[in-house]
C-alpha cells in the first residue's frame, strides 16, 4: 500500500541525488585548469541526460529486474513495462514502483559521472559519451544487481551496502584507476603547474554534494521513519569528522590550512559512510569519517608518488574511501540501529567475510571490464584529443565555448 509520507520523502531524495551530478561538475570543474572548465562541467551535465535515458529503457531492468541466476536482471521491465504506480513489495512496499525506479536511477547517473574526474583535460567528448553508456550497461548494472537486486548472488551471501559504497564508490573509484592507466598522463603532467581554475567552485560543488548526500543515504531507507533519521545523522557526522581529519593532515603536511583539502575530506567522509549509514550509530559514523579523512589523504599522496594521472583523485577518494566504508560496515554495524545487521563489534565477526568478498569482486570486476571497454573504444574511435587540442584546451576545441572570456 502506497504511503504518502514515504513517497514524498523518496521523491525529495531523488531530487537531492540528482543535484549531486551537476554539483560534481562544479566540484570537478573548479579543480581543472581554466581552459577545460566548461568541458568538465559539460561531461557531468550530459551524463545526467544520457544515463537517465539508458536507465528507463534498459538499465533498470538489468539492475533490478527478476534475476537470471543471480547474475543479471531479466528483460521483463524493458522500457519500464510493468513498472507503474503500484508498489513492488520486493524492494519498497510503501512507495510506487516508479518512485523506487527513479530513486535508483539517480544513483545510476552519478556513478559513471564520478569516473570523469580521472580522465578530464584529455578525453574526446564523443568518446566520453560512448564510454558512459557502455560502462553503465556492462559494469554498473550487473554489479548493482549482484549487491541490491533480489536474488543477486552477493546479496544472497549477506553483503551489506546500504546506499552504494560498493556499487557506486568502489565501482567508480576502481574504474577511474583503470581509466587513468589507459589514457595515460596529461601533457606536461609532473613538470608544470596544474592550477585549479576556481576554488570557490570546488567548495560550492562539495557543499552541494554534502547537501545532496542526505538524499543519497537517508533516502536509501526508502521510508521517512527512524532509519532515515539515523542515516541522515550518521552521514553528517562522518562528513564533518573527515573534513577535520583531512584538514588537519594537510595542515600538518603543508603548514597551511587547505580549502581544497577540507572539501576533499568532506567528500571522503561522505563516501566512506555511504555503505554503513543505515547500519551504524553516531560514534561508529564519527570513527568511519575520522579514519576516511586520514586514509584518503595518504591514498592521494601515494597516487601522486606513483605518478598515476588520476587527475582529480577519484581512486584515492572514492575507491579507497569506499573500500574502507565497506569493510567498516562489517565492523560497526549495530543491530540497535538496524536489526538486519550486526558487525564485528556487536558479536558477528563473520560479517566481514561477505564485506571483503564484495569489495574484492567490485575491485576486480570494475577494473577489468573498464580497462577492456576503454581499450576497445580507443581502437574503434580513439580516446584522446589531438596534442594541439589538449594544449589549447577542451573548452575551445571540443565545444567552441570558453568558460572564461
């Protein structure tokens, strides 16, 4: 039976999560050089339109349709056939099936958009669109089914992922690492200054991401009750803790308080608490956030020392932060918050087994398939812009629309 309050909350949450994709465009756009700002925002903005269509036509049924051997959703809901105003009791018994589909679609939109941060300033716009479409279909949809779909094999093994630590963040973060390796370094990387174009955009983007994340995590309760409130508080607590721990690490390292460091810390904390948000209490969330800020700070430093040009540190923040969050869920899951789960600290050390398995599967599956997809696109139509186009900047060469005149 449809509940008006639950439905209203899920629709509001869907709108909040949608906002995160253009917010990501500002966050990423502020970090790139001025000559590539419009192109970076454009790739995120277009991802929202492209994957929204992919989701309604075939993505949703592949991710959440009736299972085929626990591996993929069947085609029963192709083009949203049979997805209507009545609830689907397998997933969300108090909201219209359409509302659940819409909410999950916003996750499908932002996940491939996250990968853009690893390939900015050098990928063809046309090739980025082809990649987004193929990656969503071949990588995101199956992994979403394994973890969240009824009958999905990782779900059946007991893997916990409340709002997307494995499906969204590990998946995108590891794909970003593969993408950086395939596209190789930007021209001049390691020898010249790559100054952010607009630090205010970075903070604006991070703030809007933080705001939208309340829908991301609290909306995943699928009801407007106490679990949503608990996830909301856990989300804000972890983000705050990670903001301060990353800020402290960068302050101690550089002798100055970094604005970009604080913004990056907030995102790291939000990433890490995502899989745990509906399972942990406020103390658990605070610990997850504090550790995430430190861990992701060092991961970004490691990536830099290895000279891997994951341009905007998607692997360091989302891949490493998501991995910590997935494992931490198996440690801090508190049955007093959610009776469906108990972690190591609450008498169930075995919860770490499916958490570690799901994490390993996501790492291997995402890296391998992403690498193959990009290699095939490169062979078919090419991935990188011409050398002279990269030097001039993608705003002019890909769009003829500079962000700054």
